[in-house]
C-alpha cells in the first residue's frame, strides 16, 4: 500500500477501511444491485439494506419522492428476510468486493429479532472458507425501529430496550457492532452512552427525520404510507451537530450520515468527530458520486498536506 493509500485509511474496532466513505443503508441494496454501474471496490465500505428475521413486503407505493429540499421515503424496510440473505446474498458478498468492507443493517420488531438475524448469518459465516467469513465485517443495528412489545416506542428512545438489543447482539457475534441512532432522540449523546456501555463498537449518526409532503392536486400525501423519512442536503447540519455532540460523550468511532454530496460535506463530518462517512441520497441519484467524493477528499488532504485523515477526526475548533 502506498503512502497516498494509507492517507485515507481508517479503522473501527478490528475492521480496517481503505477510506472513510461508505454507502449508507438502503443505497446499495445488497451491493450486487450496483456492482455493474459503480466501482464499489473504490469505497471504504457498504451498508446493506435492512435484514429482518422474516421477509417484509414494505409499504404501498409511492415509496420514494423528491421535493425541493431533498428526498422523502417510506419503503417500510422491505427485504427478503434473513434466511434468503444468508443463502443468496452472503455467497455473492464472499466472492466480490475484496477491498470493500460489508456492514449488514439489522432491524426487528422485538429485542430478540436483532439477535435472530445475526445468529442466522453467523452460522453461515462460520462455515467454509476465509472468503465466506469475510463476507460480513460488521452489523449495524437500526434501533430507530418501533418496539412492538413496548407499545411502539423506538428501541433507541428506551434505554432498557436499547441496552438489551446491544448486549444481546454483542453476545451473538465477535464482529463489530454499529448502533444507528435517530436525530429526533431527546438526548442523542446519552443514548450513545447506553450503547457504548452495552458493547457497541461504533455509533451511526443519523437516521432520516420524519416528514410529510402533500400532493396539492390530490390533497393527499405524496407517499403511499403518508409520512416518511426526510434525507438529502437539509439533513447535513443536523447530522454534523449530532456527530459533534456524540463525539464529546463517547470514546467510540462514529459513522456520520446525512446530506453528504461532496468531499467538503464528508470532511465536515470528519472534523465533527466521524471516522467513517455514509453517502445515501446522492448515491441514489448518481451511483458514481461516492467514488468522486473519495477523490475529492484525497485531493483536499494532499493540498492541505494532511498525512492521515485520522488527524482531522474531531478537529473542529468550536471556540
């Protein structure tokens, strides 16, 4: 590896990423969907779309819509379920993207669902070749989901439920555990502390924010579900602030997500405290954009004579 290649290298727990840019969950499907239109091997990593214990059909159409400030979506965590991901997705991931780290996004309706997904995949990962074992580098727990056994309260908004989800996931795998938090939490820093205390290796910040876009002609919501999650440029300062708050509260590496469309956007997250930066909405519009963001970061670091991007993590001078 050359000096320039090492310049962008970062590490989270025992996972080394060749650069800090990862595709956010829901952007790349399970990676193979984008393999023919983007060079995913140039990215640090990809976070897969959600995986739940059982298949989910998701919400009715329309699921995704643009508006002046970005994008709103209500996909409903549609996915084929853990067993099909184990049988159909893991073999592909084991054979492709050797330079790119793969993080599986996990969702559930109850505490045990998260562990069930991890155990289903871990069983397959333990079988066979080293390549099969490398098919998954980490898991991202989407604790913004409602806990149906606790009256619909988000796992992330319930410290006891969050502690149970993270600790059980920690016991189920030796792979790194990311915990993805919502920007609408009353105290995102304190929630991050709960995740850290129960075995998380990293925190992902942030998920989408709730919103509603109305079709004036029909006098109905644009989305089939009604409300949805807002992403895109407007989410950038929200995510950067959450990253800065959590950076001061925990010692864990952070994955900053939300509104990133350029190298400059990504570097804001890094200076606020993120080790990794996720690219979502902009990659849906232009699958090659994340590669260019890596190049933009590299050029900026060269121009500023930055020897390692790790020098910039948390470098924000607030006062």
